[in-house]
C-alpha cells in the first residue's frame, strides 16, 4: 500500500484561475468586461456561443488558460494572454489585432 505522501506526489496541483493575466485586456465589444485573470478568460470562453467555442482558436485558448492555471508559470500565463488577444482580434472584438 502506498503512503499518503506518495499518493499526493502523483496528483497535479489544483488549477488556480485567480492568477492575473500578463496584462489586462479590454475588449471593444459592447457589454464585455475587461479580462484581468485566468478566471475572466475562462468565463469569457464559456459564455461564447457554441459555434464560436468550436473555432480552433478558442479551443486552443481554453487549453492555454487551463495549462496556465495548472502550472502558474509566467510563460504559460503570457501565452494564454496572447492567445486570448489573438482570438478577440479574430472576432474583431479588440482594436489593433487581426
């Protein structure tokens, strides 16, 4: 039988969606709140219409947001932030992005 300590070692830490993004994002779409945390980004993705969620760019963003929440590494948070900016730009919901 394995000890409690060895069982805990195999577990991944709980995702921390309260982590701040690399920078705050202010969508230009009316009614959209600024996106400041991984939780805000996840909530945005979850609130999208299904046809938008199914787009590869949003699917990729969901993966990056989860990875950043799990790892907490600065590079993962930066990549999640960049992905959200690109996806918003593709929807024309962010000025200066295409």
